[in-house]
């Protein structure tokens, strides 16, 4: 797995499950070359008048699984949003259908403390009008998103579509008008959050939910000018190295799409001209670093602290802001 929830984290640390580092974008290729399935069951929105079911909120690697299965079983839920620009399944491909209408799972709202708001504000200061955004999950990306509401002509090309993105679109800060690819469209590979997200995606031609091998491909991502990647981390050391997977030998999470976007953002045209990358330093002593199974992982030289800049001075500024925000008033 490339990302683990709290339940999976407990299983890994207890020795009941293993984490195998891999790039999220490589999952479809691995499935198509290494796996075969007897059956795949997936939840979909109701069939349209042409006989197609929408895979709703999920692009990810579901197309690869459907390509490699002998049978397709569908659970039809009328509360699933219909993604107009995403994966579809025709009734002729389906072996069995069950109808079960139920509310979709939602994420509880993230509580933004003063530290998160301060860090988010500092990151937002460095994001120009017209930039294209990827926001991860957690308080820091959410706080940054909320601090961007005064910006103009922002775009979105992201792994996960979040509540803060809906906020930015509806307030007018995001219109996707400056993107070099998929202009006028928000591009994502899956969506998860509040009911507000699901309602926004339903029958919305401005949202494209596409397979992860495309959405998270660094060669695709960096085609947008001023690509900005914003993700949370577990630790940042004094050399600017970032760990998002462990604390010491204790597993916390996988890298998700952080590596995909962290390597692509500095290579986008405007970002590449503005960056001044620093050389890699000795590894973070307290973190159990894992490397993807691909032959060579992207150099730390290309990763951006908090995925927004490769300049060490920004690392000091962000860490200092967090420290100052956490000091109680005298």
C-alpha cells in the first residue's frame, strides 16, 4: 500500500500487516502485469439512459482492476455522485447488480489551530496568482487552502479533491484558466471529505476524475506552470529533509502521492526557473526512511520543504512560525 489509515497503521506496527513502499502512480501497471482477479465489486452511481454506470468518486487504479477481472459485480447507490468526466462501466460488461442506497462516508472536519493557520499563511504568501495547486490531507494543507481565498486564477491538478478546494472554487480564487493542460477543468484521481464535495462533483462537467497513472505522472503534472505541491509531514530536520512515513522505526503512513508531486512541482516551467535547490544532506537520524521499489527514488535535492520550496530559508521560516505560534503569551 502507498498510504495507510489509522487502522492499517495499527496493524503494521503490531506486525499483522506489511508496508511495501511503491509509487501510487505505478499501481495500475503492477495490477495489469502481476495480478488476476476472479471478481471485482465496486459501488457506482445509478445507470444513465445510455446504459453506463459512473464510478463516481474513484479514478485511482479501478480501471486496471476491471481490466484484469473475470467478473464485475456492481453495488448501485443512488447517493453516489455521478462523475461526468471519469471512468464508466457499460451494463453489457456487468455480471451482477445489487442495489443498496446508503449515505457515503465523510471525513470529520479538520480543526485548524493557530500553528496550522500561521504555517498555512506563510505558505500562501509564496503562492502567486495563476499557480496550479495540489493539496494533500491534513491541517496544514487545509489551512493553506483557506489562506488562498484572496488569490486569483488558481488551478487544481491534484491526487485528492478536498473541501478546501471546493471553497476556493466557489469563492472564485480557482477558475483553472491559466492551466496549460485541462484548462478550465479541475483534475483529480479521487475525492473524499464532506457531503459538500460529493454534491459539488455530481453532474459537474468541470471536474475530471481520471486514472492515477495519468493524474500522478510527474511528466504530466509538470506541464502546468507554477505547479505548487502542499503536503503535511511528520518531521523536518535542520537540513530541510522531510519525513512523512515514520517516527523512528514506528510506521505512521505511506508516502501517497507526495513523491509524485514533490518531484514534479520543481520541474514545472515557472517553478524550475525560480528554484535554487540545495544539495542533499545526511539522512534524518530519527526517521526510518523507506525507498520505493523502483530502481532510483527522486533526489531529496528536488523535494520542496512542505512541498512548496527547496530553499532552506523557507524551512527556517515555517519552523520558526510554528515555534512562535506555540509559545504561550506571557
